[in-house]
């Protein structure tokens, strides 16, 4: 494997305490050295002056759709989309067909990753058998097969006793339980945030309470069991406050937010734009601002795309019948930088939410740049603004609400294990 010296970039690795202009040497797939004027003997020199060199992004909430829905995405297309967005590690969610509720399905997926994967893939197993919320899956067997967390993502674990038992087992296995906080009864078939926009459009609304009631219950269960609770895609102002208060009380809780919830409000669904139909729904401006504040003050630990590909047959239909979800791997960084990267000192905080923090939550040996570690990194121009064109997406699906919007931060290079997956903006 050849050696590469990245010359003169701003190296930022929040998990390692690095932030400065320096060279970075990669040799034999590993990070070999940092410093001023690192020797380039026997190495290719890649000039990155004026660019940021960071750990490869870690996206802890991705739907690769394989097995079962390969028309929407595959391991191959999804991991290439990840690389294009500067993401070198993804955690793939278990709501596939069949779901990742047995070691056999997990091992099948990992086999597909070995053949087609461009970036590192870490499976999340199901909490319950067939994601029905009735009987616990064999969490120990799933852990042995390679899952890094468990979740019934796409559905909430509605049965409180089952949720408590799952937390007890997850604690014993030293893995987080990831909750999709949405009480089905309180959601009552809603398709957008309950508020002025839903009334104007005549669409059924989802009360913030549908999320908040589940979070309140799960925080009590986490406090009782000592389990690591991770709350997916936070969306409301009160949810942020409850997590903040729980952390102050010492409850073992982490959480994530999506870029689309950071940038957009329910105003985006005007015109019945199904690309803005997501679960949980885009909320009002008060909640959006609370989410931004939560990221910047550390209440919200991670930014994750919730990459959810859907084809035209699922999205180009009447709003009430359209599928929930957006593609987000290729816009994870650019949307986050556009929304959050406005003040000096923000960039390391933002990168921490997409590198070291999600890696720490999932127990991954990634998300940091250190000598001797695998050379998973991304190089990007933090200042470049561009108009996003959905036709450039590598993903099989095009369901994005960001088409035509101005974003910030273009990925130039992505390296996984010392090999370029993206070079000069192009997939290798």
C-alpha cells in the first residue's frame, strides 16, 4: 500500500485534541505522523493547503435498505454515497426485510459489506423479534454476530416492560439501546407537525407529546436500569430540555439530531412537498432553534443523517400516502456546516458531533486521527458554498429536501484504511 503525505491542511480531530495547520502522513493504511514538513520520502504528496483534514465522519443512523429493498439502495450504492459525503463509518439500522433480528441476517449483511462495501459498516440489531414489539430478540446472539447497538428503529418500543427488559440486557452486553421515540397512539396517524401549517394544509398533525412522552418514560427506565439510552432524531424543544435535565441528574443518556431538523421547519412541507415528509416531522422554528442550541452546548451528542432512501413510487404520490424519510449521507456535512458553522470555534464542535462522539456512543475504534490508527479521513473545503443539485447524488434515490438550496463545505477527498474512496471530488 502506497504512502501519502497530506501537506499543509488544517488538521482537526476533536477526540484527539488536534487543531492546527500541519502535515499528515499515511503509510500502510495507518496514520504514521503529524507535524511541520513531514518527510515525503517514498510518498505521494497531496497538497491540501486551505482545506480541513478531519477524521472520516461517523454516521450512526443510516438505512442501507439491504436486504429486501434493493430498488431503493444497496450496500454498494449506500456506502459509495457515504464516501462521497466524507463518511467513512456508518451504523445501519435494522428495519430491513427481513429485519436484522437474527444472527443469520446480520451475518448475511456483513457478507454483502465484505463484497460491496466502500466504507466501514456496523449493523444495529433489533430489540424485538420481527420488530413487532412483543418478544425480545436474542440480544446476546446478535451482539456475538457483530451488532453495535439494538433498536426497533422505524417503530417505538411501545411495551414498557419489554423496553425495561431490553435495557437490562443491553446493559449486560455493554451496548446502547437506540429508541425511535414516537408513541403511535399519540401520533394518531399524523403526517406533519401539529401546528399552523398542518391546519392550513388540512393534514393530520403529530403532537410533540408523541415524542416527549416516550422520552420521559425511557429516561425513567434508563435511570432505574443504569442502561445506556440513546434517543434517535430528537425534534422538539421540550425533548432537548428533558435530555439536558437528565444528563445533569447523571442518567446515562445520549441523543442525536438530523441535519434536516437543524435546517428546516414544517414550512418546508408547504406545497405538499413529500421530500420534506419525515418521521419525526419537521417542527416549528422554536424547536429548530432549540435543536441548534442543543448541538452547540453539548446536550445533543451527535449529528446523524437518518439516510432513508425512497423511490418515486413511494414519494411521487399523494402526501398522506407518501413514505417518510430523506436521503442524507451526501449532505450530512454540508447542511450541518451551513446551519452551524457561523462563529469562530464552531467547526471543532460540529466535527466532534460527527466523528468522536458517535464513535464513542457505539464503541467504535474510529472518529479520531492518531498515530497508529487506521487512516480513515476526509478532506473538505469548509468555506465553499454551492447550490446543491440532487442529480449529482450517488445514492439510488433522490428524495432530498435540499435540492436548489445553498449548502457549505464540499468534500474533496475521502480515505478509508489508507485508500482513496473519493479523490478530487470523484469516486475512485
